[in-house]
C-alpha cells in the first residue's frame, strides 16, 4: 500500500486530545490514529461498500467536476 500525504487542519483542542492518545501509547503516531479513525469512518458509513472503497482509490475530480487544486 502506497501512502499519500494529506494536509488537514484541526481545532487546537482536538489536536491536543489526539496528542494525548499518542502520548498514552494508544497509537504510535498521530498519523496512525487518524488512519484508524478514517478507516473506521469508512467502514461505518459505507458498510458493504467499504471493502471496495479501500481497495480502489477514488479520484475526487471524477466525483466533483471542475475541482481545482
């Protein structure tokens, strides 16, 4: 699996709580905690479609026409 960089802005309070999870040893890094959270969100939201969604990358440009970087 190739990992891609994604920049995300978080409210300070949320970032502080994320840091606590890492400091408590629940996750090895903030990146891993965020990956787990997003994986769980995908499983919850997409249900039976989750396996396909995690196997095939989704290009946002195909979902939303005229998206600019």
